[in-house]
C-alpha cells in the first residue's frame, strides 16, 4: 500500500472552484479531502504513525487536477526533433541555413523532412522551392508549416512527386504556381500534400516510437496526463499498439481515427477493427473511441470555410471538405457505430455544417451520451452559439490563438477584415450560452504548454501585454473557468469523469492525476502565469515528472 498526505498549500479541487488544505491518496486513488477527513482516514486505517506515509509539504504552493489536452498531434510533435530545427527560425534565410546544416550532418538521409516553419515569414505564406534548392539541390526536402496544412518543398521533391505545370489541381488541395504555371514549391491542404507523401518512404518504426516517447516527456513536463490525438491514420495505430505492448506509453492517449471524404466508403470496417484492436489490449493508457473529421482548412490559407467571402475575393468562401450532405451521412454512420465525433471546423460555415451534421446524427440515432466535439470553432456565427448547448456539443478551443501575434496580424486579420476578425474565439460566449468549453493546444502547430494558453485565455493579450485590457476583452475567461477548461472539462470530453479511472477532479474515488506548482496560479498576472513551471506531475499518484 502506498499512501501520500499532501498538506500546507492550496488544493484546487476542480470545476466548482472549491479549494481544500489537505489531501490523502492511497494506492493512486484519492481517499480523503480536507484536514479533518484526512486525519480521520489516517486514524481509522491506523496509518497515522506509519513511517511509510509520504507526507508531501506543498510549502504554500498549489495542487490541482492534472491538465488534459483536448486536441493535439503528439506523434507529429515528437517527430519535429528528428529533422532540421526550423521552428524557432525568424527568417527564410535562417530556415535555409538550418536545412543546409542538417543535410550536411546527415548525408545518408534520403528524404530531409522537418517542421514547423512560420508561415507568416513570407507574404501570403507562399514559399519558393528555389530557396531550399540553394541548401539541398540533390535530395528531396519537405518542410511542414506551423499549421500542418501546408508544406514547402524543394524542386527535387516536386520532381519525384511528378508535380509539374501540367499537374491538375487536386481534390481537396491547392498547388500555388508561378506566372508560367510551374509549381512554386508550396502545397496547401492534404489533397496536394498527399502527392508528395505518396512517394516519400515511410519512417522506420523505431523513429516513430521514439517520437511518441518524446511527446510523452514533453507533456508530462507540462502537467498533462491525457491527450486527444486528433489525427490518427493506420500507421499511427500500429505505433500506439506497439508502444502499449512494450510498456512505453507514459500517459493516457485517446485516438481519433481520421475520416477521409475521398475514401470514407471503405474506411468504416478498418475503423471498427482498429478500435477493437486497441480495446483488446486493455491498456488503461490507450483508447480509440473517436473519429476525426475535417470540415474545412485554415483561414491563413483561405481554406477555412466562411459564410461570407474572404476580403481578397467576392466569391472565395474557402474550402468545404465534405460536399453536400456527405459530412452528415458520415457523422451519422460513425455515431451509429458508437464512436465519439470530433470535427475540425475553423470558419463559421464549417461550424454550422458540423452542428448540422451532429444534429442529424442525434435525430437519426436517438438519444445517448455522445459528447461530440467541434475543435477550434475559430468563428461561430451568433445564430449558432446556442446550438452548442442545445446539442450537447463540446467546443474545444485553443486559448493560445486568441491574441494579436504575427500570425493574427500578418495572415488572419487581412483575410477576414477587422470587423469579422473581432468575432474570433468566442470562449466566454460559449460558456455564457450554456455550452461546454474544453481547451487544447493543437501541438505542435502551437505550444503545448497549458500555462501559456491559460495566460492568453484569461487576458487576451500577447507576450508584450498588448493591447491594454485585452483583445476582444468580452471573451476573456476567468481563471477558475480556464483551469476547468484545461482539466475537468477535458476529462468530461474524454468520458473520464465517471469512469472507474475517473480523473479531472480531486474527489474521493478519483485517480490521483495531479499537478503541483510552487505558487497559486489564480493569483499570478498573465506574464508570470505563462512561464510558471510545473513542480511535479502525478499520474495515478506516482510522480512521473519532477522539476530539477
């Protein structure tokens, strides 16, 4: 029996914002909360004098339920460590220099792949293959942009993929071109990206397993113990299953199996088989309960689906991934099979299409506890706000995005216009309308550090503390509701609030998935909150990360 007694600090219990002064954990499960009950429990169990009771002095610090990440891409994130390190490069020249350095250091790598460069470094996000040719002319180079909807290739990669001036525009993708019709070097959305992926050799499984472990370490250092992998293809299922079989899953993952409109008619049997395969492992750290849909792309590529056109054109409303009633048909099918629905929807037209599809599944398949998710919900039309609560839809938003950074000012606002841009990320409006709000990071598209998201969500200010009072301050979320959105609400999204291994709250019977900080997060100004390190992360009562 392992027993831990936490005391001498503030213990934030969960969604109601209640706190306590003491906590008892027995064999990884919360046994008692509050000094009186902890003392009684120790006495009743004749444990008070036992030397093996670990007494954890919080030293005036802060203990809370562990964070969950409601939308992320952990294998992608872990793989960034395997290629050229371009994420922090502030200019095209420095990206090219890093690719050149990596190529010279790795002469035997056939394809040089890396992520993720800043798409705002070049006007319109349009990067030229010839710039990469200067670094590596003889081997293919493929770099993903921060959004993971865009890649930048050198000429050799385009050649091997047979992308030429004569290549037609692909379904669900775009090939930006020069004046003579030749491909520029930027490929947008997966219909175009798949042309390169089809000729790129698969990564060795040892690399993928290493990437998954790297991602787990990244998350545990940040206090995250559950992650929704929001884009899982068959090779990813293999990686997770192998990691499980080898005992290498360091935290909890749920897999969202990717539904592709080009192949969906043939995917359902494979999805059901993948879920059965994961369920058969009976690994408490792994589930495959979800199916992921893309309703649109991203605003920065003008592929987010909008009710009214982009500022650049009277007719460009963006990309609708599922045409006609096909999204509703597919959502009804996966819902009938018992899967949770998770839909990427950026623009207001995509959000409406997603809500309509979920509503059609409810009508067709009848009532049940389905907890559908619309991820991102960057722009929600006012007429659709109340539908989140009416349909039981969880809005999973990325609080780190709700700021006036370069991405917003250089790429997003010029495409939306000032008036429409001011309606983005309506977090407070979702809550005030009675809807459920959970938080995610979309890592590695942006940082997977929850305290950074909390700082933005509770201030709507950028790193410079601008603007005074916050951008669109009416959408600021108070700190207790923000903490809830990154913990209890994610547990609700994960169906983990009433399961045998419940987490997300500190209450008797719940798993002791906890985070310890040296200071009370609720009392920190945004800039201090953003850099507050995790002291200790506990998974099932076991310290799985401790600060040096």
